């Protein structure tokens, strides 16, 4: 969806549309304490991890909004409660694969543990672990796997072709064409 759509139109609400307490907690979670010492755990995350976690937390906020439970003045740690998360998981499970549900709970856990580091989030980690243990892949990727011997054979054939191609005289050699 384009960035200029209203916040309620997003499945994964972008950070700029989060309530102010959530934005402030996220900024604090990502800031480095000092250039020579330790930072917050999230300060060391890759940009990809930050983006994934923010999208997952944004999905949580969108769900709360859909349910009429998003109080913009409430702090993130007050919003993340066992009953709400159970309902969130149940709603996600109606439309998403097991793996997607597991990922959403992991993203929520990762976000809340850095946004509210003084909270007790063991229950959420346990919920994530239990979901992960019983999740079933929606697609069997094993059918696409190739035997190791076939991969070795293919690799050798590709190397043979590359060597043969590089041994052929080129029309551009000697004329300065194609040189960097």
C-alpha cells in the first residue's frame, strides 16, 4: 500500500502511524547508548531484523485497532497481555499459515522485550516456543530437494562449460572492447 494511505488501511502499520508511546519506546530501543560501550539489544540488530520486527509489531497494532482495543495513550507493555495475545493468535490462525502465526508472535515478542525491557515476557516466549513446536509447514519443500550427487554433477558440468566458454577466442579481444 502507498505510504500516504491512512493508518487503518495497513495490515502492518508503519512506525510513523504507531501511537506516540510506541514510537518513543521503539526509538529508545534502537538507540545506541554510547559509541564505545554497550547499546540496547535492538541497537545491534541488522536493518532487515529491525524492519521485520517493526512490521510484525505494526501487525499487532493493526489487529488491536480492528478489535477496537488500541488506546493511543496506553504504553506498549500495558497492551501486550496473555488474553489479548491468545485472541490475536486465534484470529491469525484463521487466515494465516502456522509458520506466519509463529513469525508474528516472534516479532511481537522481539519488539516488546526491547520496547519494555523491564517487563516479564517469559509467558510470551513460552507461547512462541509452543506454537513453533507444533507448527506444520504449509508446503513440503522436500519434494524440490535434489540429491547431493546430482548437485555435484551439475556443478562440474557448469564449471566445464565455463572453462570451455573462456577458452574460445573472442571477437572483442585485442581491440580494447569490453575492458573495464
